[in-house]
């Protein structure tokens, strides 16, 4: 839709409000609503002002004025509001220069797609993320100078086999590490996931599958059909919005935290990706795993820069509670076909050239999709341009290797602080085409260190009391 069509669409659907939304630096949707009569075609040219200093990681107080300009092609009706509301995703502009804002994640994704085209390598980068999440029936947490705790619960959790429940405990709990693919009554969330799928379908998202995941306590996955980079990043934000709100409407709470449950599988966001040109897939060939040299070099770039990419693909302190050996989390940087313990995998479900893609397995769903997808694309392009080899494939079970064998395999960072240091030392590939700027990268690193790493580092951990209180 163009501007005129978007407004006509709102009128046809009896919308009384217009919701303008954008994704902040960290990856959360922000919004402001306006009566439908207040919005006309002028807003698509001149935008609506807001305070950029109140958005995490953005403007200083002395340069706070910013503009959000809606993209009419993103228009949809919000399925959760009581009053009919047209929603449009916005791009962010500087009101003085009228230029796009360099720290706007959606702009970075736009520039990444443009750089791919300008490189001559291809014209479309397809992404297909598999964002996992937990659904809890009760969530409590609090920290202060005198305390710190969290508590989560789910009626299907393995720790509830002995719990007293209303009407009696009917068992059928999900055993630890055995949550993959059970049917009801063990899987209690089938209808909830189906409702999420129907809502997403109404938002224009094509769903391929939904199922329970490995961990106990309500771990789920809903898979979307692949789309071009920026379009898919838009869809991931809508996906998370739908999951959280459908859960809330059903008296549940959904989280995309990578590791909310100790001693269980964490939630990942495996990212399938490929490059096409003039409608033809470029990753298919007669090399390892049916890959072309271009596809292998793309993968080589991903592996070469993975430790720096982690700052965007695994951007929270909690991310590194998931990235530990075992629990299907890919810590070691290697390529394989079929082997799910490798960080980069070539899925072998189909021999069709159109299905040839690389699956990068270490990202998690706390990632800002605009930044994570863009960073991975830039790493892959760098691999193609510099013909970086992915190294010898590793088709063994990586977790079963000896310590000596594992010592020859590079690994992901062990903490967010380490990932940020890696990004400081390795980010020239992100600066090509002005996709990421030095200011954007520095601002990301500073924000993550000051607002996340330091607050977690400075607080006593509850388990430290168990370890050290009586020493």
C-alpha cells in the first residue's frame, strides 16, 4: 500500500486510531497512537515528532527531537486493541537534516540490503529464523540491596510431579530434556500455539510449523517461512508481539530469554540464510553439502567473524547461560551437514537448489533482528569478497571430542563482555557501505557495558550464598 491506500484501508476497516511504531536500539517495539482524524497524507512526508532521548541508546537530551515517518507498506490492523487501530512501522529521521538516523535498526537493515545489491554478488538475502520461547503460568523476580531472586513455573514442568494442584495432580509432566514433539496431554500448549499462528497469519506472516521444544516448562517454537532480510526483521518483531499478547490473553506469560530455566535447553533463534540473484539461488553447487564455492565462502565469513557477531546475535548476559557445552547449544565454531552440534549447519532435508541454505545456530531471540541479520549478512559478504574458507567440515559429535581435539576448534565468547571486546577488535567488515557506523557500534558497546554487563557484574548472585556464605 502507498499512503493514500493505507488511509483508505483504515477507513474501510472503521479504524478510529493510528498506531505508529518503531524498534528501539535494543529491539523492543515502541509506539504512539493518534486519532484517525489527526493523521493525513502529510504524516508520510513530514512524520511525527518524539523525544529520542527517552529511547534506550539513542539521543542525548540536548538533541532529543526526532521524527518517525510511517512506511505505508507495513500497515495492518492490530488484533489485540479494543478499538480498531491501524498500525504502521516507521523509519526514524533527524528533523534538522531530514536524513535517516544512523542508529535506527531498520535503517541499518535497509543499508545492508542495499550494500548486497551494490556489491554485485546478489540482489536478495533471505532469512528464516526459528525463534524459540518459554510459556510460564507464574513468573516472579525481584532484586534490591538486600535481596535477589527469581521464580518461574509451568503446570507441565518436571519439578511439579509432586505438586498439589486444584482438582488433583494428573501427572503428564514433561520430563527433563524430553519436550521435543510429545502430543497432548503432555504437550499442554498446542491450542495456545495454534492461536498464536492464527493471529500471525492475520498479520501477514506465513507459518510453516509449530511444536513443543526440548525443555520442560513450556518451551515452544513456531517457524515462519523465509523472507528478505528487512521484511523478515519486521516479521520477527510482529512474531514476538503476537506470542506475548496471545499468551497474556490466555493467562500465561511468554519470554524470549535464552536461559530462564537452570539445567535445561535454552531458547535459540537458528537463522537459515541464503543469497539469490535474478530469482536464482546462489548457494547450491557440487561442493561439500551440495554447496557452491560462494555459499562456502559466505559461511567462512560467518565463522571468521562469529566472535564479533555474538555481540549482536547473542546480546544479553543471559545469552551466555545458554551458550555452554551440551543442551544442543553450538559453542564450537565449525561447519557440518546434518550435525546439530556445529555452529553452522547445511540442512539436508531437500536436494532442491532453492532449499540450499546455511543455518547459523548460535543466535538467540533476544537479538534485535535488524542488527543481527544485517551483521551476519555483512560477515557473509566479507567471506565471499575475500574467499574465506570455512575450514574442514566437522561431521563428528563435537561434544564427544577429546579435549585435545576440541582445542583446535575456535569457540564462541563465554560472556557478553568478551563478545563486546571481540566486536571492538573486529568490526571493519560492518563499516562497508556505511551499513554500520563507528558511532553505532561504539554506542552499542557502551550501552551494553553500562546498562547490562556492569549491573549484573556488581550484584551478588543467589547461588553465591550457597557456595560461599559459610566460608
